[in-house]
């Protein structure tokens, strides 16, 4: 080969090497750059799966359904319980078609009436005329939910107004554990066990929650435990389905106590310096009451959408109660409302208006953390900027389109598998000619999902998320999208 050509090749190789090194320095082709360290605490696998459900269905059904009460006395006759048209498959099918991947059944409410034939009491379906005393609501729903591909959970009220041993600490706690063990061993996989701190006003009663929780995790390793104080999922602090505008999945579990009303405000916001990952569930009913009452109607679609934005859209999971009626079915009007609700959510969120946008960012940690990662919904693909080791460093990422996009919903999601980080951010919209520059929304926390529903639709060719402050130095944004909600007319 001529010496001149050899020289040219050598120069080209040197230039390519220099160019490659430059790319490595700016993080554009650095495939081997590792992910940033997690900002503790972080969710465990079952908590992460729970968060991605977004919506869970609660099914309040029992003696109160037939007495038209919310709280029973414990003195009701089992003869009253007789849902002649009971169909658990209808419940499970309604849940699945409405987008709920988990149903939680009130296996026993405060009146002590059990929806399964418990060996520890005769106050159960076994003493009722329903199916000649051979029925088992828990069994039927657990099996039909499985057939529909829906997971199953249970609520077992700590307060039992029928049980004579209630008020006697050792005897009652053993009684309760016996019933809990039945539910956890006879009905297959349980995905969530729901506890509250309800108790009688005139009775001194101590619930041995630590022992109860240990039994749950021993017998159902994949089950999340819900209570005011966790340990896996916490209450949001109200029954309206509304989380705080600032909402942290992190909180100090040691400062929480089940049944303590003074912590409701703390539950509703969480704690950026919390030592425990205990995200929140927003419980609310589709009707005014928790149990079915003939005079009540389901909430309008507009209210359900408001609840969705205030729960799922604020880093929580929505637990929507849908009470079956005395026939043993979810009422047709509730089914119709749930169908409308699902259709509305599909209309709003099935299309990301920014899906074909190009994406730019202030900096990039490495090729594996490219800005375009925010165009999918995978929590483990995300944009990561360079780590400047400064807590208050502005980072930004922008969606850019050749033509204006009209939207009124902004969706932002963090890669919460590595911790919740964002503490302050703003969203700006720029017009086609880039002369328009307006602040369309701002906030503090993001977490799994933050939804901003704008008062008026905005048209923009460039939408920029500016993050001003983050825990751990850098934000990790897994998804950034734009949507249009045709059901929202703004507030007057």
C-alpha cells in the first residue's frame, strides 16, 4: 500500500479515536455508564407492582347490604342474608372490563358476619338461608377473579361487634388470628390484606397488629398490607380520594400509629426525608355510602374523573368501592358508570400527543439514559442528566414537534424504582414561532405519576419540563407526555 494512503488512514484513525473520546466525555455513546445510585428508601417488588395497578376495586358486601346500614350492631340474624341472584363472576368481569386488576372483598365487617364458613363462629353464611348454608362468597369470588385474570384481596375488620371475646385482649387476638389464618390459607393467592383501626367506643381493646402482620407475610409472601401506618401501603388520610398536591411515597413509619387521627395531615403529604417507602391508597366509594343503599346513585362521571386526577394523578393508587346490591350483583347503573369511566380514561390517555416528538435535554448521563426514553411508559427506561453533585441544579427536557400540539393534560412520571426525587419543577409551552412562552403548570413532587389538568387547552410546538430541585442531585424521568381531556371544561 502506498505510504501516502497509509498516512491518511493513520490520520483518520487518530481523528476517529479523538471523536470517540469526545463522545464518551459528553455521554453520547457511553454504553457502559452505570445508572445512578438509588435514593433511599425505594419500593420493594410487590409495592412497585401495586403502584402500577393504578386502580383497585373495593367490594363492600355483607349483612349491612340487607339491613340498609353502614355499621351493623352484631345482633342481626343470619337469616337476613340471602342474595338470591349472587354472581361473583359478574363482579370480577365488571372489575376487569373497567380496568381494575385487583378486587378487595369485605370478608367481615364490624358486625362480625363472615362471608365464608368460619370454624371460629356460627355468625356466618353457614347459618344463612343462602345456598342452604353451603355458600362461600370468599371462595366464589377468589375463583371467579382468577378466571377473569383479576387478583384477589380481603378486608377482615378488627372490630367484631358480635364476638363475645371482643374486649379480652388475648382471647380476641387469638380469635382474630384464627379467622385471618383461614382466609390466608384456604383461598389461594392474596395480593392485599386491608386493615383499619376501627374499635368500639365503650370497650378497651388492644389489637396485636405486629403479630397479625407477621402472619400475613408468612402465609402470603406476595401480599401487601394496608393500614393507616402500613407497613406496605398507608392510608391517604381522607375518604374523598384526594391526595395532597405535594405527595411523597416516603414517610417515617415509626411516627405512624393505626387509628391516630392526628397524623391524617402527615399521611396526606408524606415526608421527603422519610425513612420508609410506604405509598398511599386513596379509598372512596362510587356512591355516598360504602354499602349499597337503594336510594343512592353512583357519582357522576365528572366527579370520578376528578377523583382519578386527585389520586392516581398525585402519585397514589385509587381504591374505588363498588357495593353489590341485595340481589348479589353490581347494579346496572354502577356498571354503566364504570363503563363510562373506563371509556373516558381510554379516550384521554390511550393516545400520547407527543409520541412522535423529538426530545432534547439539558444533559445526558449516557446513551442508555437518552431523552427519548421518556416517550415510552416503562419505569425502567428513563432520562438521566449528568450528575453535577449539586442539589439545586436546573435540569430540563423538552418535547419538540414540527406542528403545534393542542393539549390540556400534562403527564410526568419518575423512575421510582430508584427512589422518588423531584422536589420542584415547572412546565413551559412555546409556540410554533417560539415567541410564545408560558408557564402552564408547576409543582413539587411527581413520584410514579403526576397529572396536570390545565384550565384551558394550550397549543404549542415545544413543551419543556424544567426541574429545579431533586433529592440525590439528579432527577430520573421515565415518561413525559401530553394528552387532551375532552370531558374537562375548566373551572368557573
